[in-house]
């Protein structure tokens, strides 16, 4: 199999879903796997999600993008915001997963959070947590837009680079990938009871699993062995 580029939507502490989607995708050392941010918060097992991602760095080329939830966690860890603000936005579950206090977050996890990038790009696509300003280069995107701005507030026109944007952050409550041709959203609301989605680029193969890690339509007879769905 040749090298693939695969993005995964917002995990939010759903480690069984992450395990399920990784089983389905079966990344090799040749593959680039991009997590689109918001790997922590809301769901119950954020600590284990970061453990899995640290292990995954040894199995494939992992690109971990920062989401607004990682930003809040880092700000709380470093004392830049009152931790109570973060706790209200899903941080409570994360703290619990670390044994009940910020002191329980190991150095390796702090480093992982700090090293998360704001964007990643290929020849044809770019990947960023929330949104973008169409007229600005990727390295000049405002954090407020890149990490926080929902698509419900602004659907941007195609980016000046001509590349297709791949984002998470704005939950698709129906569980379906939003594909506007110039913009694709992979947050299919796993933490809310829908799907965790992985999509490969540029060929757009989709894998979706539920919160228990069960593949969507796994019972369907598929020519590729049930490992993926063709959109
Ligand atoms: Mn987000």
C-alpha cells in the first residue's frame, strides 16, 4: 500500500472510538495521520486518548493539531486562565481522567499539548481545527478564527491557496461529513452519540465508528472487506 494521508475528527476523550477507527484504518509507518484537534474534554477518557496518540507517534507520521480545548487545557495548566473556565467547557471530565487534579497531568502529556501545531498542508489540502480567513496565508491565521470560529458563524469562501480546507470543531449533529468541495468538516459529533470519522485525502475514503468503536455499516457486504465506506 502506498503512503496515505488520513485525517480524524474531534475525539473528545472517546478512546474506544479512537481505537475502533485506528483498527479500521490500520495506519502504517508510511502513512500521515492528522488529528484535527479537540482530542480532550467532554468525553470520559482524555488521558488515555493522549496515551494512544503518544504511542501512535511510533507507528506512523502523526500530525496533532491544536483545538480550542487543548488551548484551554494548556492555559489552565500554565495559569493563564482560571481553571474553572476550562472546567465548565468539558475540562472537568479531563481532570477526572487524570485522577482529579492538574498535578496529575504528566510531563509527556504537557509536552504533547504544547507541541500540537495550528495547521498542516499538503499539495492539495490544508488542515486546521476550526476555520480560516480565506485571504490570509496559513501562517497568518488569527487564533480566534483558527481555533474557535464555528462554521455556523462563518462559512469562508475558498482559501487563497486554492487548497481544500479540512476542519473539525463545528459538530455535524446528523453525524454526516460536511463536504462543500472547498471545505470539509469531519466533526461528526462522536461525543454526542454520533460518529468518529476518518477520511483519506485526496481520494476521500471514509471510516466511521460509534462511541464503542463499532464500524458504521460493518454488517454491509462491501468489496473492500467492510473496512471503509465510499461516500
Ligand atoms: Mn473545537
